[in-house]
């Protein structure tokens, strides 16, 4: 049965009938009911119209076997108009609340990242140095870079990382939080995509004395660059945060069963069974991550899985069971594996 249900205030709750069909029902029903030959497809149909204190119902059906069945059906539908209003209002409010929460999270993250960028600049060159002669601004910056070129390089890399993080926030909003995300799959060297992200985190790995070893790999993959780069960003960000200091992270490549395989292998915070089961749930943070005080909002790996699946790829976790203790935190040998189809 096709129908249109309208509230007393004129809001359409649901409709599978065109305006033309509703006009036909209004014109041809007699005391709320009629049986007509449809002017559109010339088939015999039952039509009905009910108006009550809660709203209006238009109905049209070529499947009802008897007049009684049809009338019983439209009476039932009309009796639920008020309940449908309540349900729709609750659904709309919940969807709006969730969307607002997501937008607020993106805005909050962008503000936080922007503050980090500004802080990095003023840590390198104190803000008060720019309050005197405006004409000396370039000379102040040049002089600071000459005297502290290593700090300048590290500041540059940290700002590049924060810019990458801002790009990730924009991309996540475009790819995951909006309907019908636009993907532009093209051919890229897989190793190059990962290296672009790894360079952003050079300072993070260096600060905990972690050496990153990346295999050579010259194969190309068909991916949407932006979404996959953000997925790798979150994986590497987590690696830099949770890896055991004074160790190595190995990035390995291979081809297996019609997939390009990239494996991030490292000694990082131990993953228990619950962690593995809930790793990709939005809002979940691992037990040892919480214990270390390094856990965030628990959305990184949730985003990773969604972004990777947009590219028809797969992510798997291979968790180690041999535990190493360091600074009262349990570590084990873990691998994060991404499988990208060979097209």
C-alpha cells in the first residue's frame, strides 16, 4: 500500500505518493473511500482518505483483496499518526544531537591542533620578540633559524604533523560524517604514501629513541589517497604514542593472495582479548593505554577501520602473547596489517 501521512500542522511524516496521486484521491474518494481505474497505469485500485484530530492519511493500493481489509488497514495507519509524530521527533532530535556532537568534536580538535601549532612557533621564537620593530620581523626569524637550526627543523616537522592532523579532521568529516562520500581512486606507490606520513612523526619517534625501518617496495595500489593517508596517519600516531621506547618499528611489504600487504610491526602496549575485540569500537581505549595515561578519545582506530573499508581494504591485528614489562606497563610484539586489493 502506498500512502502519505500528514500531521495536523502540515508536516509530512512519510510519503510514497506523489502530489498528483494525493490530488486524485481527494477528487475521487466518496466518504473516505473509492475503487477506481488509475489514470496513470489504468489498473484497478482502492483509494482512501482519512482526516482526524491528529492529521491526514492518503492511501492507494492494488494489493488489498477486499474492501474490508483495505479500510481496516487505513484505519490502523490513521490511528498511529500521533505516535508516528512522537517517534519522528525523537529520531530527528537524536540524529541532530549526534551530528552536533560530531561537529563539536571536529571543531574542538581543530582548535586544539591550531593552539599546538601556535605554541610550537612561540616556543621557538618567543612572542614578545615580535612586539617591537615590525621591519625587523624577517631578521628575527632568520637569526633564530641560524642559531638553532636543529630546533627549527624539529619545529617544522612538528607543525607539519599538526597540519597533517588538521587535514585528517577535515577528511574524516568529509569521508565519514557525511552521506555519500566522494572517493577519487588513483594509482600511487604504497611506500610513498606511508613515507609522507612517517616523516611527520620523526620527532615523536626520536623523542623515545625508536628507530623506524621501512622495507623497499615499488608496487602501486589503487586507492583514494586522502582517506588512506588519514588511516595511515592514525595508525602511525598510535604507534608513536604506544610503542616501547628504545625499540624498532618495522614497516614490511608483501603480496599475498591478490592483496598488497603492509605490516606495521613493533613492541607496543600489550593488547588483551578485550582490547582486540573492541579495538575498532568508537570510544574504546585499551587497558594499558588507559593505565599509561596516554589514551585519547578512542576514535582513532574506529576511524582507521572505516576509512580503510571505504577503499575495499582490510585491517587485521596480530597481537603478541609474550609480555614485557617496562615502567609498570605491559608490552608485547604486535602487528597492524592492512590488505589492499590488487586491482
